[in-house]
């Protein structure tokens, strides 16, 4: 575990440590408090090495850290004193609190349970073949509340089962089962308790968000707001160009469809008219139209001949009456 801070420090050493912390608090935009409780010393040194590009981790006595916070000239920095860290350490960074939290989470690794630890989440034994032969472990799994049976010489878990709920203590018996099954339920890593930035204090719960999903949601909301503003005709520096472009395009389309001889649209208007003519031509059967025309002319000619015959007959009848 992390080694305790030496109790024997001279007054000068204490003052130097307080001044070091005070300077860093004032120099860095983001100041957080980590909880180093139950963190193995070897892993801490490795993490500090991996994180040195974006964070500086310092720790000392709680009283010296508190004095440094009180002495620092920074707006509302005293909020840092309100934390739940059992074994606190400062973390200084130029990253914003959300980025810092995610980077700390990414540097965590899984670890096996030894017994006595608190479960960080519900610990689940998955359904399937355990690869463990029948024997004492069969009874232990059953005692843990799992539905098991022996099949093809090994123990099979019938359904996913929680053997330790979040917040409960992992017993030695639980740890034996988990280790036998190769389940590492613990996370070894730094825990960011609180982070200060520009007068605001952020808790771990507030920082624990899916940044990629958050960015996607914000981009989608911005796009929807932009479309709504354009459709509603709300003109501002963001929407003006889109609204003007849309109005110009609508005016141009109207001029083309109505055949208005405008300089900017004359060529497209002619092309539009030609396209319409071609469409009409493609839908017209010329030969059938010619035949219909010929039939109409023939009918008209037939009607004319009948009228002429009728007139001639009438003239003959008139002449006969005169002779009588």
C-alpha cells in the first residue's frame, strides 16, 4: 500500500511543503484531490509515471495540504476542503476536470480479490463452463447461490449469478471462487474525489459522464436548433447565409419554372422548356396521331359528299315541279 507520510518533519520542511503546494494551486487551472486509500505503492509509482504528461501528483500530511489550500490566493479554492478522501493527495493539471477524470479512469487496471475488500460493483459469475472439475468447488458454488451442474467432466453455471453485491465485503470464500474462475473484480487505480476549476467544484459523480456521447448529443442539438432557426426564418450571424442562399435558390427556381427571361436564368429556363418538350414528345404517339387525323379528314370529306348529293337531289325535284 501507499507508504504513510513520515511523522518527523522539521518546521522548515513543513513550511517548504506548504509553499510548494500553495504555488502549484495558484499556477494550475485544475486542482483535484485523489484518494490513495488501498492503492499499492508499486502501482502508484507506475501510474504517476504514466500520467506525468498531463498531471502532477503530490501528497503529504492532511494538515499541511489544508494549510496550503487556505493560504492559496484563488477564488473559492477553500471548497477543496470539503472532500471524503481517506488518504488524500493533490493532483494538478492543465486538462479540464472532465478530461482529467476520464484519463484517470483509463489508467485503472483490474485486480484479483484477496478477501476483505469492498465490491466496487455487483460481482457476477457468468453462465457457462467454468473449466473446473467436480469436487469441493461444486458445493462452494452452490453455497454462493449459483445454479450449477456437472457436464462433460466440468462444472457448468446454468445462469448468470451475483455472488457479491456492490458495496458488500468480499469474503475469503468469495475470493477463492473468483480466483478459481479467473474473475478479477477489483480496479486498481487513482480515485478522483473532487476537482476545482475556475471557482467551481466538481464531484466524481458529476465528472463521470460519457464524453463521446455527450459531444454527439450536443452536436445533434446544435444541428437541430440550426435547422429550426433556418426554417422559422430567424436571422442571425449563424443562419443568415443559409437563409439568404435558400431564398436565392427559390427565386431562381421560380424564374426558371415560369420562363422569366432573366439574365441569370435564361439558359436554364430554355433547358427547362426543352426538357418539358422532350417529355411531351416522348409520351406522344406520332403515327397514331397521324392516323387519327386522316380518319377525321376522311369523315369530313364523306360528310361533304353527302351534303352535295342532297343539294343536287333537291335541285332536281325543283326542276320537275316547274315542268309540271
